[in-house]
C-alpha cells in the first residue's frame, strides 16, 4: 500500500491504564466491573484545535464520564461526570478547560434509549468545571445538536468564550459566554440565564469544521445551484465571510451531513453511504480544491468505503481494493504531479476503514476503534512501484515526487532512488529524468526550512504536459481546472536566466582580456568556496571519485553567481527572515544539487566496478568506462540546459573517460560541440601519460590546437616534441612582434648559433634578438623564461628539416 498508517494514540491503550490507576486509588481495584464497563463504553468524541482528545465512558454505576487526553504531556485528565446513564452525541471543552459543552440523547423511559427518530429528544448542556459548579441547558429539542468551542489562535486568559451549536434542523448558532473569576481561579458564567447568540448559517445541507484554521465551510442549495461558503472566526468575537462560490459538481443527492464535528456515531451512515463523499482541505499555498470521487463501475454499493486524507501537500482519496489517488494540491499546475493507482494489487491492500476522519498534521482518527494514526507515504512501496510497475511517464514523475517528499523521513533510501535514476536515464520521453531529479530533490531538501519555498523555488523541470493518455469524466474536468490554475497563479519561481547571462559575460571577458572589478569577482569566488566548504562538512564517508580537488574557475564562477542570485531572490520575497538563515538555505540547496551529481557518479562507478586505472590514459577504455561516460554526458546535457553548476573536477574526469571511450573523430566532435571541455588537469595528464606514437601524436596535436592560449602555453612545455617547440616558438614570436615597428638597421648583432647561411632566417633571428634585448619585459611571461631567439631558430630549422624530409 502506498499509504502507511502508524499508530499514534489508542483510546483503550492510552486511557485504560489511567482509569485502572484511579480505580486502585479509590480502593476499587477488586471491582472487575470498573474496567470492564469502561472498556466496553470507551470512545473518542472530539479532537480540539490543540490536538487534545475528548473521550467518554461509563463507570461501574452507569454514570457518563468525560475525560481529556493531553497530547503534549500524554496525560489523562478527568473533566466531568454526569450522574446519569446518558448517551453523548457531541462534546467540546474550551481552551482553558473551564467550560464543558455536551449534547445527549434523551431517554424516553427509564433504562430505554431512544434512537434518533422523530419524537426523540436531544439535550445540550453547558457546565462549569473549574471547579465543578452550575449547569445550564442550552437546548432541549427534537433534533440532534453538535457543539464546538472556538479556540483563539493565541492562548490567553479570555473573559469571553464562543460556542458553536450545529443543529440537524440545518442552522448554526454561536453563543457568547462571558465568564468571571472569583476566589482566585474559580471560573463562573456571568448571567447564565441570558447568553447572547447569533445565527451563523441557515438552510445548509453540508458543513465541515476546520479546527486548525478555525474555519467553517458549509453548502447551501439555492434553486438549481450549490453554493459553498467559508467563514473565518477570529480571536475576538468577529468573523468574516472569506468566500462564496457556486460549485459545478452535482450535489442533488446530498443529504444533511457534518464533517469534522467530532466522531459522529449518530448520523444515518446507511443513508449517507449512497451520497457523494465530499471534503475540503486547506493548504497554506492558498489553493482550495474540492475533490469528489465515485466508485464508477466497480462492484460496490455506494461510497461508504471512500476516504479523504490530508497528507500536507497531498490529498489521498482511497477506496481500498479499488483505487488510491494522491492529488498534489501544493503544486496543482500539472496532472502529471498527481499519482493515480487503481486495481486490486498491493496498493489496495489496506483494510477498509469506514469511519476515518482526517485531522491536521497528517493525522487520521478511526472513530470506530478510537485510534489515531499518522498517515505517511510508504516509501518502500513507492520505490517498488518505480522499479516494477510504473509504465507511463506521468506515473514515473508522480511516484518520483512522492518518494522525494519523504527525503527527511528516518530511513529514507536515497541511494535506491539514485540507482533507479542512473539505470533509467533514457526511460522517459516526456521529460528529462535527471533534470527532474535534481530540481525536485534539491527542492525537497530545503522545503521545510523557510515559509513560501513552494512558490519561490521550482519543484519541477516541466512547465507543460502534453503526454497523451485518456482522461474521462471527473478527471478530465479536473485536468481542465488545473490548466486554468496554471495560467492564473503568479510565477515567482527562481530560474537561472540571469545567472546564465552573467556567467557567459564573465567567461567572454576573460577570453578577450577584459577584467571586471577585482572585488566583484572575488566575492563570487568566495561564494563558491562557501558552497564547497558546506559540501565537505556534510560529506563524511570517503568517495571513490576525487572531485572538488581542482580549481575549475568557470564552474566556481557559475556556483558563486547562483549563490548570489538565489540569495537575492529569496531576500526579495521573504521579508522579515534573517539573512543568515536565507544564506544557509541557499548554500544547502546548491550543495545538495552538487552532491546529487556526485552521488550519481559514485553509484554508477560502484555498479559497473570501474577500475582506478581509469584516471590514467595509458589504458584502453572498458564497457564500464563507457557506461559512466554516457551517464556523465547525460548529466552534462541536463545541467547545461538548466545552467546548473557541476562539481569542480567533473569536466576533467569526463574528458579522461572520453579519451578512453571515443575514437579520435568522435572525441574531437564532442570537444568542438562543447560536450567535452579541455581542462588543464585533463590535458596535462594526457600529455604526461601518452607516449609519442603516431596515433598519440595526432591526438595530442589535435588537442593542443584547440586549447585556449594561456593553457596551451603551459601544456606545450610538457610535450617534448618538435611540434610542441614550433607552437611555443610561434607564441613567442607573436608576443615579440605584437608592437614591432621597423627601425633603421645599424649593424649585425652577433652570429647565428648554427653554421647556416640561410639569410632570411639569420635576419629574422637578428631582429628577435634585438627585440629581446630592448624589450625584456615582453619575455617575462609565465612559462617563457627559457624561450629566446636561439630556441626559435632551432625550432625553425628542425621544422624545415622535417618538411623537406631531410
């Protein structure tokens, strides 16, 4: 099953031991009926905004007892005991635990409970419980009543409480309860006989309570349309109509139903099972979506088995044995980010739970058993699905995002994800799998650190989705709605367009000899040093591939520019957040990006058992070398499109593997098209490791003529070969003659070192010698200290001899 329910609270396991201790204290340990009666009658009634659970049970005398389980202290607290055998429908306690509201089903005669049918009575009471004192009847009517205290967002000692009453007669009232404090902590209701109240809603057919945000959603049927309204309750006694909108889904069969107003044991579940299941989830990104699901053609009676679960950025729609839909409500732009699983397979193995209630924080209450679960994605199953069952590109993308969203969970198997990526780099045709992995994984690594990261950082490489697959009915309508959202929401995602432009400018200026402000470039390179240092502090295990050990100035510039631009982007939109925290988040994000690339190489390296001698060029390439080279080429292509930096040393290793794996023609083609970069480290190793065979001479010369001038001057000195001497001589002469102006010739300046009477060469060497004497500064170039006119003369004669075949 893609969903996993982890037990968090069990009303029997967490409450009964406390009741047993109370019974022992009261010298009732010998009365076996105490715990037996409590065990049979114990059930959860409500969950308040602060996460505390209210439960009820019958004691040995048949009295109705209410208790509270504090989720912070994990302790039980007795709230109130009604010394009558009454059947509780609903219960709520205020935030200070001084007032209790409860609703009961009346008894028609002693010992016989009436069912909730016409003529039945419902009694709603308000009780002072700190200390236990007066009781007030709020309602005594023929319809069922549910109660819910409003909780302020800031805990404080309020002098006024507010209580919602929801009636089966399709109206909602709010009572204003003023309290006073007497004799220290004694809390009493002021003027309990006249409690002000106001009508919040009328003639609704469906209502849902959002305990976390203190919002009330309800639907009214107006003529031929259904209207959804949302009311926000504030800390003071005011409330605001947040929105009202018509619904374009058919609700003609919708009967009166309440959602999240405590555990509902008394609504007619048999009748409700034949109407649409409807839930509203609130997400901090600002999107509100209403999802409905119908079993369609499956063999089922109604929708009793359908459950909606709030998993934070996902809404799970589950019908065990039939389907599981994981709807991405945080990024609803494209339907490919939602996972749709169907069929009677491992996905649907969870036992049907017909009374689940979704709570904030991915918690789920099973009212029938009184258990609270934390609902999480089962990363083991999702990995299995990726490896074995995902066929469509949309399934692979959605499953990958679901897995990566678990990246901060204990036991996250990132190595398995990376292995799957490495083995399926060419498996997706609708998107680049490496790009999607790098962006999504980096996003999820920093997502919890700062608010609004979901709208400021890209979570996907895909902007549009055109994969053709059949969507019918409701899902076709959902997809069209998502297309609408895509074009209406603001686009604040960071992208590297500015970085790409500035990086290209810096490299171009270096080639043409132009220089930016030294301080500007130094700050950029300092940013790169911070990223590499951040990576090194997080890399504890030794690596097989020695990256980060060379300068690679261009990648460091790109790295530093990305730090600068991303930091400015977040500072611009995250007002009030410490710059130090933003700085660290940026470093973590880019470090994660670089580390993922490194880990992909390590994974492929280990899988194919690449031999360490691959770092030396005097060996032939193997199949393993080619596999790693292919992966590196795909990584390079992916990062070039996104303008993402690569770990320093990546290009050198890529070049070395290219020499191993490619014929000369293909190698030069890769170099000329920018897929292989000639780094000083790689070319230096090439010159040192390869001998001067005819094949290697051709390779070396082809490489040297493609080198940038500065690197070429250094590398040529490592190759003891006439061709190298010729190139060095040409560079030397070019430097000397750059500003040469012809002057009258006075006399010969010495004789040639060779006994030759080739007058043009003698005259040319004489000019060079004069220039060297009068412009010595021109010869003070790095690596040119042993190059002079004599060296040029010798190289020229040797070159001529070779050309003449002498």
